[in-house]
């Protein structure tokens, strides 16, 4: 996909993006005033594990 800003290639997330997606979720929640806890917070662990388990060969992860 190339429908993003000039010079930015938009693509679907893959299992390799699980940690980055979890960090971005944390940033989003913090911006909304939600206390998210540290890097070892349980929700972060579950988020990474779930993101890593969802994709199947040939499929991508929705973010």
C-alpha cells in the first residue's frame, strides 16, 4: 500500500510488529489518561502473546 503521506509506505502489521504495537497501545492509553503500568504490566504481556499467536501464514495482524 502506498496511500500514506509522501515518503511513507503503509503496510499491514505482521507478527514481527507485536512488541511495537503493544508500545503504541501503551502510548495511546497514557495520552487518554489511563495508568498503564511498566513494561512488565500483565496487559502488555497478554497483548504481545495474543498478537504473536493470531497471525496465520499469509495473513496479517490488524492494528
